């Protein structure tokens, strides 16, 4: 584990598979051997996970835990159908409850509508009102916990309700919940933000969590993203959260298809994780010197 106050480096379970089901000890073993500080579990089936088993993996391998989920198909916090809207709010609340039971303090992801859902129109006024009301209810659930919930802006091809940091800050300002912030993902930001560095600075203390990969979802550092400037900016922001490598195992066909990975972007997902971590740690150390 890294010292308190420093950035922690995590690896997303998408490196191995689409859904973490709770029994995959090998993920923790490999993450530890590769040098990571934490594992970010990604699943929709969290209610089936045995928290004691999960904690045993965490303790055995001395790894931190973060949790990433997305709104399931058929649900949306912007739905005008009252039953669907309530089920959507409940899904997020149940995810918060799962984190509480497992001692996880960082919950993140695209939790407004399903990844890939596009209405064909910009966010409508009625949808904004429904989303606002949903976040009020979710904020009430968060208020009795130490959990930070970070909503992820998606690129325009995968989402329509939240695409940029500026939109996210506007949304959050209407709720004024200290436990709500943003997950900033370099892949999506590279498409939507005019200036990635300025977007991080704009997010400021509302940047709760960070996902990284190369522009093509490959190995961090193998592209032209301004990596050193990013780490210098995070230092200036006094960011103390996690940086998680999120890429996708091309051998998991369902996962690769959903992520639109049609070609090899690196020799293997293990290569992305191991080489990416080396690059991130070296770049981070340079920013500290």
C-alpha cells in the first residue's frame, strides 16, 4: 500500500473479464505481483458477492478496493417512467450499501444511464429535472456514509446526459453534496474536452477518481497524451485519490465487443497493466522531484 496522502495506483478488473463475480482470487494475486496498490472491481452482480470472501482477498494480498459499476440496460435516472426511474435510483443506492458492507469508500462509474444509450436528442428539460431529483435521493443515502460517489462523463458515442467536466460541475452544483464528484477518464476526455489539463483544473476538488489508458485504450504512455503535464497538474491540485488503469481483455469476446476493441492495441492486457504501471509510477515520481 502507498503512504497516506499519496496517489494510489489501481487496476480495473476489465483487464481480466467483464463481470467480477466475487470468487476470482487470481485477480488479486496478479494485481499484487504486478505492483498495484488496489483493485477496482467492476460488476452489476454485487449483491451476490460474499463480502467476507472479498475481504479475505483484500487482506491476504494487502490491496485496497474501489468499486466501479454502470447503470444496467433498461434503467436510467432520466427515465420518465416512474417505475424505471425508481429502480434506477435504487440500483445506485444498493451499490452504495454494498460499498458500506465491504468497507469500500470509492464508488464510480457511468451511473446515469446505460453505456451506449443515446436518446437521439440533447438532455431535455424534463430529464434534467428527473436527474436532479434522483441525485437528491442518492445524496441522502450518501450523507450517512463516508463513501465518495464519482459520476463519469462519457464520450458522445456512448452517452448523451453527461459528456464534459463543465456539465458535471453544473449538475453537482445543483445538489451541493460533498460526497458527490466526478470520475475523469482520459479516453472520454480526449474526445470531449478541448483541453484535458484545463478540464482537470476546472474539476479541482470534485475530481474524486481517475481512469487512464492510452488514446486507443492501450498502454498508458504509448501515445501523445500530455502525461507529465497531467501528473504535474494533479500535484498542483493536491489530488490524493486513485489512478486506475482501465483497459479491456480482448480475449473476453463479450467485453471486447462492448468496448469496441476490434484489434490488438497492445501485446496483451497484462502488458497494458504492467508496462502502464511502470510508466505511470515513473512519471509520477518525476512530478514529485
